[in-house]
């Protein structure tokens, strides 16, 4: 079975099992769920338009506070490591969440590193499993090609935030992360996972310096 097909199956199972239960959605929930995603896409477009002058660190600094608001990184880290989360002490958990958040910001800073006439559109949200909300967005390139990016959002203590990203509507970022992170933890342990994340951040920073 091809890797993409396997990831699609994993993503479907992951979405059904891990989407958390929240209070029943009220009439204005779709607007509340889409608000942080609209702010995110607006900031992404601004960052892309100024990518060259900002450089990697500038893009990172511009995106970091917006991503911290838009995503529940603590919840996402828990999903990424699965049952291993219960074995970590408070300091380890805080350290891992910090690493995960920094890597997530670095990923956005590396991916959105230039502007060639692209535009973003936030599409109509729809109910997800167990009272979550899926917020689809569409990136349209100058040549008319489109990329669909969906954000799975849930309501938490900080309001509605994204807890997963789906590329082309089916490839779950968190399912991929969980497969990778649990494998590292089982084979090499906690410090090895931190080292891998730090290495990945350094690699993206090196590749992204001067891009735009």
C-alpha cells in the first residue's frame, strides 16, 4: 500500500478517535471557530508578501504570537506522544510543549517564505466529530491552482483553537507526528525526541535564512 494511502487511513482513524468532546455548539460557534483561522491566514499572507525583507527570523517572530493564539499546542503535543504523555513529569511536559510549539512556528516560517500572487480564502466551516469544527481554507496560486488546508478546531480554556491540520482534506499532520514521535520515544527515549525536534528547527532555520 502506498505511503499516502496509509497516511489517509491513519488520518481518518485519528480524527475519529482523538477529536475531543466539547460543550454542544451554539449558533455562533462557527464564527468563533473561524476567527483565529482568519487571523492566521491574514497574517500568513502579510508574511509571504514581506518574506524577503523579514527573513526567516522575522517571519518566525511575526507568526509566533498568532500561532500561539490559533493553536492549542499543549493538546497537540499530548496527541503527538500518545500514552507516553502520562510517563512524563511536569518539567518534561513543559519542555516538550515548548519544543513542539517552536517547531510548529518554524515550519510555518519555512513554508510560507515568498509571495507570487497567492490568495487565501476561509471557506464555510462544518461540524467535525464530537463537537469539533472543521474550518477549511483555500490557497489559490497565481496560475489558478488551489491547495486545500483544513483546520480541526475545538473549544478549550482559551476559546476555539486548532488542534490538527489536514492537507487536501485528508492527510493529518498530527497523525504523521504521532507515528514519528512515538517511534522515537519507544526506540530512543525522551531526550532523543527533543534532539530530533531541535535538529529539525535548526535545519529549517538554515534553509530559510535569506529566502523570500
